[in-house]
C-alpha cells in the first residue's frame, strides 16, 4: 500500500495540470461540436492547446513517476524515464513489429502509448536510478560513473523488458477485445460489466480495447442496443465523481481545505463539463485503491441501471455536459432528460459512500495529510534542526519529499531524535521501515525540503 501511495503522490503534479486544459478542450468542442476545430479557428486553438497535455498524459506520467519514485528526485531519473519511454515506443511500434514478424503488426501495438506504459517506464527509470546513481567504474570509464550511467542502464533494461511485452501485450489486448465481444449481447448485465471493467482498466490505459467493441455499435444498431453502452457514463461523469470530490473536500483537514477545494473543484468541473475524468480519478486511484474499486463498481451499476431504463444517449468525445446537450439531437436518443434525476441520485450515492469510506478507513485522499503548524518560521532554521534530529548529514542516506512529507532514509536509525525533529512544530514523525523516516510537514514541505537538500 505504501508503494501505491507513493506512486499516487508522484502522479499528483501532472494530474493537477490536467483539469484546466480539459476544460479548454470542452469549450472548443462546444464551439465546434461537429468539426472539432475544422470549422472554427478559436475552437481549433482551444482543442489543440488542451490536447498538448491531455494527449500526452503518458509522457507526463513517465517524468512524474521517474522523479517521484527516485530516492532524491534528481532530474537524471526524468531523463532515464524519457529514454525508457522512447525505447518502448520505438521497439514496439507497429512498423518495427511488422518488420520483425514479416507480417502486419497486431493492432495492440498501435495502443502501446498509454498510461500503463508511461508508469512502467517511469518505474524502470526510478529503479535504475536508485540502484546505479552511485556506481563507480574504472578510471578509463570514469566519465560514465554515477548518474551519467543511469540513462544507459535504463535503456538496456527497457530493451529487456520489451521482450516479454512483445509476446504478452497482444495477448492482453486481444483477450480484452474478445471478452468484450462475448458479453456485448448480454444486455443490461453486459453493460454493467463493461462499465466496471472500463474504469478498472483506466489505470493501465487498456479501456480502449473494450471501447472498440462496445462503442463500435453506435451506428446501425437497433433501439435498445445503440447507445446502451454510453448512456450510463453520464450519471457517473457529470454527477457521481463531483459528488466524490465534494466528499473528499469535506473529509479534508480544515487547515488544508482551501488548497483541497482548489484542486478538487477544478477536477470535478472538468469531469462534469467535458467528461474528462482522469484528473480526478488519479487523485485517489493510487492513494486509496479501495475507493477506486468502489468507483468502478458504482460505474458498473450506473451502466446497468441506465441500460434497464427507457433512456439512451451517446457522445462523440466523452460523457460530460457538452456531449449531453448535443446528444439530444442524436438519431438514437431516447428520453435523455431522464439521465438528470438518475445522475442526482448518483451524486448523493457517491458522496455518502465516499465520505463514509474515507472516514471509516482513514484513506489518505487529497487534504487528509496534517498541515504544518510550525513554531519555526525560518525554513532554513527548521531544516537545520530536522537534520540535527536525523543524526547529521552523515546519517542521511537519501532525502526526498512528496506533497506533504519529507521521506528520509538514514544509515543508523538509533541516531534519530524524534523529539528534536518535533521541536520544529511538525505534526508527526513516522517510521515505515527500519531505516525509513517520514516527517509530516504539510503544504510547506517543498520549502523545507529545498533547505534540507542544501545542508545535505
């Protein structure tokens, strides 16, 4: 769980950038819902400006995970992440794969540029950085010692990882497509299963495999099937997730609430307005995996219920307000106004369940970390006192930070003086492992971390 929480916190920085650009894209699609920018210059600029980040989310994840999972957050890890990403995208591209097999590449390799691969490449780079950043080569190879060898080692490691991916990726992707085809005729039950799996596959970017099956029936289907697999997403995206966001705001610490409202409200608006849900989902996906499972189950229930009701709606982009309004004119639209009362019910359901689960199981959703109430206003002095409490710079093996905590690895844990550290006013000191020290600072952690790095 600690690994997933660290991974989730690594992703918070790029995820926080996504709501604003998602809203830009939504406005662009609203201005030109048919041409998506081909009929209006302003719409084109807004869509493309938003797409710069949304369409390259995987690359943002590579960099964030590589730096966030590295021991000291050094930029060399980010470089290694990009090297790893480019290696996978080149070696497993359809063109290269078709050359290797002397035949047309499996369609799965056309979907290799997804979030799962981005996170995988970031983890490869961070692992290589942590292991080889201090390596020393013989004098004649001295130039490549230390951090300079990270990118090289990462490249070689990624090449080795590409071998099992070459064989397993098509099996996984094709298996999902075949599974989707098997349940596509099971009516409302199939819609519910699809909705659940669609969300569960978001973290690994494989939801597109199922979408290709269920959304391929939008034209030419019969009433009762056409639109069945899309309509259920409107209550979740427009109402359910905003309800979850409100629950997370209300469960946040009072001292963190202002910042939490800013982050979660923009992500909730993005989900409601455009149907882009990843900015909000990635805020709790890894921080609280059980919550994400609950969210997936509720999505399945939404799709199941809507499939049973006499209401149908579809979307071109995603199930947000923009496409909801446009769906009224779709040929297969059936009582789309019924989605509003159902959505309001799901708002309440999401809010109640998320609030109960967060408080009952103390999930560390955004804003649940303790804020600093430091007695020391000088960050340099605060960092110096913390370093003294850690046993001095000789005892600090690695130093990094997440959103609210300093994450320290010490050489000799017996030298750590927790009372000394707490004298700076930090809310708490945790020991997740024998040599690991986590110092809860709060929203000012970056300033303290910067001063600590200067001293170390």
